[in-house]
């Protein structure tokens, strides 16, 4: 098959897959969180099961991060005035505690609750 036809066939294939597979076509929903000394805003978040992009902006003067209890995804380190994101898929409903993993920050109240409801 000539290169032009192969390229066209691949393009058609990817277009068909993106229209028939919703998870392929739809980007994750973004949750924006601000980190400061020593709190997250918002500290209470309610979402439905699904895929999310959690974006954290550090508006504080110290490095912060974001971890979720029971999950492996985390942002270990965010410099002041910086923003970092992670992708998380919540398949199960429930309440998830998120916190700053920097030493001593969680103990100073830097945590929140992310409540995931069934679709």
C-alpha cells in the first residue's frame, strides 16, 4: 500500500476509535486546588466516579505537595508560585483524604476530603 493510503487509513482508524470510545475522546475533568500555609482551598471536594486531572497551585512561601490516602498517584513537591498536575481515575465511590506530604504539614491541618459519588 502506498504511504499516502496507509496514512489516510490510519487517520480514519483513529478518528473512528475516538468517536466510538468515549474514554479515548474525552479529556479528564479538571479539579483546581490552591495550596498555602497550611491549608488547601477548597478543602472539601465532591465529584462523581471518573477520570480527573487534579491541578495544584502553590501560593504559599514553602514547598508543598499533594497525596491521596490509599492511592499511589501523588505530587511530591511543588515550589512556591508553581503549578503541577496529576491524573487520577476514581472507579469506586467513597471519601478520600488528600494531604500535603511535606514533613509536618499534614499535622498542621493541611488536608482535605475528596468525596466520590456513584455516577
